[in-house]
């Protein structure tokens, strides 16, 4: 990763150049209170072998959250990613509104995959690339639609290469 966030003594956040620095950071012990149901779920994923222990699980989750938050604030930087949404397809005109949002950002929404779920619901994954501000605006437009039950943006700094060049660009003309 190009950057990460690290938790410093006293709870102060500072930017660092690499995730490697975060891993080498000295451990600072803190106390966390969680609802019993979350503690039980945490213990389940540790027992399943996804993490070495509770501390490792919480560290990874906090690190990933910081990275997600950092990506969301990248403004005009072009990034690639996915928008994953679940919606109630029985809502009148919802599908039409979602298609309208995608078409109005046709230069940013690269493709979409729609999976039919149970109980009149659909899971849709949009492959997107563009300025982070534009990607966040698309997510906000989707979230504003009644019947959309969840919508999440996942980003990466590695972008897709241009798929096609205009014929004039290939000959040096614009």
C-alpha cells in the first residue's frame, strides 16, 4: 500500500509512508469494551483461524478501517474500485433510478454485475474508476434511493489502463 495510518501513543493519528512502518510500530496496550454479541463473533473468527488472536483481529480491522477512511478523502485522485449494493427490487422504479445514475456516470462506471437474491432483492457490483470525489458522489446518489439497503465503496490506488484510444489520439491528433 502507498500509505497507511498508525495509532501513536496518546491516541494521536499520524500519516506514514508505508504499511510496513505500521507493522514495525511499537505495541501500545489499550482497553476496549465491546458488546457481548460482538465479542462472541470476534472469538468465532479467531477460532476459525482467520486471525492469531483477538488483538491481531482488532489491529487488522482498525488498520483496514483507517485505510478505507484515508482512501475516501483522496479528492481528485483517480482510483479504481467497486460499489457493492443490495436493494429491494420490488420498490417501484428503483431499478430505473439506479440505471439512470450509472448512465449519468458512464465514463466512471465501467461495468456492473447483478445477482438475483431471495425475497425480491438484488446484489449489484459496479466496477468503477475515476476521481474519488466522483465515486463518493455516485455512492451518495445510490444511498439516497429508497429501497437501497446497503451500499459500500471499496477502493484501490492501482488503476486500470486505458481500454481504447480514440482513433485521432493514435495518430497524434486531438
